C-alpha cells in the first residue's frame, strides 16, 4: 500500500516535471565526458535509464551512438520522441517492475540521478537486473545524490521511505 502510494506520487511528480520540453532547452552537462572511451567503444545501443528530459540522450546521440531512452514518465517519453527523432527506441516502464530487456543486451547502461529513490532491497534488485542485461565486463555508469548534500538537501526523500 505504502509502496503503491510512493509509486503514484513519484509518477505524478515526474509527469508534472516533464510536461513539455523543446530540444533547444535541453542542456548537456559534461559529467559523461570522462567516460568517453567506454561510451565510444560500445558496439551495442546504449541504454539511458530514467532519461527524463534527455540531457544524456542528447550527449550520446551527438556522439553518434544509438540510444534506447527509458523512463517511468509517459510525458518524458513523449518529449524524447518529439525532440530526438534520432533515438533508436524509447520504453516507458517502472524499474521496480524489472527492466524489460534480454540478458546481455548492452555494453553500457547510463543511470543518471535515477537510482537513489529506492529502499535497499529494491535498489539491490534493480542493480542486479542491470547486471543481467549487461554483457560480462559491461559498464553501468551512474550518478546519485549524496545523503550528505549540505548545499541542496538532495538525498532526503520527497515522498518518504517505505
Ligand atoms: C532526476 S530525474 C533524472 C533525469 C535524467 N537522467 C537527468 O539526469 O537529467 C529522475 C528520472 O528518473 C525517473 N524515475 C524515477 N523513478 C523511476 C522508476 N522507478 N522507474 C523508471 N524511471 C524512474 C523519473 O521519472 C525521472 O525522469
């Protein structure tokens, strides 16, 4: 019940955040640059988990990579389809239900600021699913908020823990 409420609140929140974007407003940030050699060497499409507005998707397509962009938010996915026709594929799903790709599908998975919302058990299960869809020796490149973020207070849950 609490988890169901959390899921609905999270979905409503992100659908509201991702109402409408134009491509020109999407800003690429440089955090992925340090992983360029890993990204450049990927011969398979790259998975952008929790893609949101698509800043990492944009970084990857600008580098000529094939990208599969995923999010729980239908609005995020609508914007990706509208703004980035170069994207190979989009998928709308909740990671708490599992990540719907075959084993060994990817050499690189990007998870930017989308894996810090869950309790320990769910986080482990999502990481284990990412491990499953990565080829042996593949890379998960992720960024998470710190619980010690004194500047912005990030790391404290907006919707409570369950
Ligand atoms: C802070 S935004 C990050 C967006 C983008 N990766 C970036 O760094 O700009 C977090 C994103 O994760 C998505 N997300 C959160 N929980 C999710 C879940 N359980 N399953 C799928 N996507 C989820 C949200 O819908 C949101 O778009």
